C-alpha cells in the first residue's frame, strides 16, 4: 500500500511538472516572435496603422509604429534606423505607400523581412516619381487638382528652413485615397493627413534593401494613387512574394486582417 501511494505521488508530481512546462511554453513562444515595425506613407500618419497594429498585437506580436518625417528617403530611412537600433531581436519591417521607399533605403542588421503594402519599392538610383509614369503605369489620380501644394515653415531639410509640400485636397481624399473606407473613418484620416516634401518623390534611392532581404508585397488592385500595375512591377522586380486583393490605396485601413495575414506570412517565411 505504501509503495502504491509512493508511486501515485510520484506520478502526480510528474503530471504537475509537465503541466507547468506546458503553461510556461506559451510566453516562451511569444517571446520568439519578431517585433513588427509599421512605417506609414505620405498623406497619413501613425494612426493609419491602428487597425493593423491591433490585429498583430492580438496575435502576440510586439508592434512599433514610428513617425515617418516624409522629408525624403535618405532622411526618413535614417530616422527609422534609429528606431530599429533600440529594438532587441529580429524585426519585420512594413511600409505603406511612400513608406515602401523608406524601408527600401533602410539597412539595419535586425531586419529579417520586408513587407510592402500598396507601396513603392524603387530600384537603385530610381526616384519614386518614376514609378508613377503614366505611359507605363496609367491610372494614378495623384495629380492637380487632387494634389495640392503648400509652403512649410521650420523644416530643417528645406532651404532656409522652408520646404514645398504636397497634400491631397480633403474634398477628393475619399474618392482617390480611400474609396472603400467608411465616411466616418475617412474623416479621421483627413484630420490626420500629413503633407510630404515634394522633393521626396524626386530623390534617387540608394542600394535597395530588398536586394538582400526577403520581401512580401500586397498589391491593391483598385489603387488610385499607385496603379496596381506599378505595384506589381516593383514587387516582381524585388523578388517579393505577392498577394493581390481588391482594395483601395488605404488597404491597411479597409482590410487590416489581410495586411496582418501577410505580415505573419513574412514572419513565418511562407509564400
């Protein structure tokens, strides 16, 4: 009887220990996930990523959403590199729209994958504007009077502290930038719109990070800012694994689940 009780006690301890190990495995797995860094594009700010960030955090990811200055690929990528330098462990770096040009110019050793979301992925020596060529890639509506211009004061990157910025006419924002997003949400996007330095579209790209880093791309088939054909061309040239969905340029707002799915694919290295 004593022997039976001893065996029972040992078995119970073993089961308890196994249960403890199993419970402890959850946080360990969560810690193995990379940090996801989301870089916004022109005519938007960090809030454009709110829904995607919530999706990813719900799946256990740490998410960082830095401010993109929108001054030019070299200046902006340097700002993002400073953020990445403070992140321990691997990073999945995601860029939307002009944010794609920024992540293309980022060279940080902890970036393990790039994700382009309705984004530019320029080649070396290529400015963003070249991929809005209406002959090769017709369809962009990012032209006057949709695109407006203003003078920005106190800009350290401009001449004598001044710069010329572009922004989307608020009255045309919904139809061009986010036609599949509800009115109330678009109103918030317009309120958070950030202008971008016009010279940012003309600055040549340096050595593209996609040449040495695995990349994924989401092509928004109904994009009225960057034509889907341009997105597809750049993604194919970069060797990216491409996903296409019927969505506007603001796909990160209208379909955050699809964007989060692609980020997870990039983390797992799946096509």
